């Protein structure tokens, strides 16, 4: 019973993250960038994830936690997952202390994650962990977010760039230089799939039009 409590505690905790994680970094970025100017922009960009990414990442993590719970309290996998879950709660508290404010998951960390982890750990008959067990949390989190990124990366632009009419090729290639000609030609290929979203198509065409106009004005004025 205690083993399946891991899945229940995780579900409560990640329900908070599901509701608050998407867009949090974007909203908090101005304040955090001012407080931590030495942090590279790439870090803030990586933290800014959309709802699709959050949904996929939490779904994948749910599978890992369910497998750990199903393995039972005697398994090393369960003990490692339980220890990582408790450490994850402590990390949430540390993050909130560093940013001096709310971070996704910090409410349920002291109310659910840490109390359950301590209770379940005390109930274990075998409490030994291998030294490699502490690598479980960063490796699993890193792998899951990488997989979520690959599964949810934008495909609208790739679909929209195939929608330019073939008769536009000559004009595009005439206005751009040799270095840009391959990119302009790629826009004339047949569409890979039907139904590219209109907003994505508009963004691509607007970008191409602006670029061609700059090339044209530089050449003739």
C-alpha cells in the first residue's frame, strides 16, 4: 500500500505543476534576470516551456513513477524513486528560497512530497541505496524533458514553408543572393501535409516578404 502511495503523492504534486509550470519562467524572467544577470539567456529559454511540453513530460514521468510503485518496496528501483522524490521536494523549497517567491510545485512539496517520502522511507525494511541511485533524479528528469521537447517541437513552420506557389520561385531567387537561394527554393516544394495552420503560414510568408524587400531596397536604392 505504501508503495502505491508514491504514485498518489506524485499525482497530487504534479497536478500543481501541471497547472502552473507552463509560462511561469516567461512571467518571472524579467524579475529573475534582473536579480541574476550572470545567468545566460539560454537558461531562461530552456525553462520557458509550453503546456504541450508540460503535459507530455508529466505523462512520461507518470509512467516511470507507476513502474517504481509497481515494483514494490523491496526493489531497489522503488527505493531510488522514493529517495529521488523526497530530494525533489527539498529542491523545490530551495528554488523558492533562491527566487524569493513562488515556483511551480513549491506548495505541495512541504505538504505532500516531503511528509510522504519521510513516512514511506521509515516503513521500508531495506533502506540501502547504491551510490548510483542518486543519479536517478537528474538522469530521469533530463531524459524526460528531452523526450518531451522532441515530441512537441513546433512543426507548423516546416509545414507552412511548403505552401509557396511554384511560380514565385523565379522572383524569389532573383531577389536573394546565392547564399539565400537554397532557402528560397525550399519554399517552393509541394506541401508535405495538408492543412498547415494559417497563422504559421502567415508568419513564414511575412518573414520571407520582409527579407526579400530588404534585399530589393538595398540593391536598388
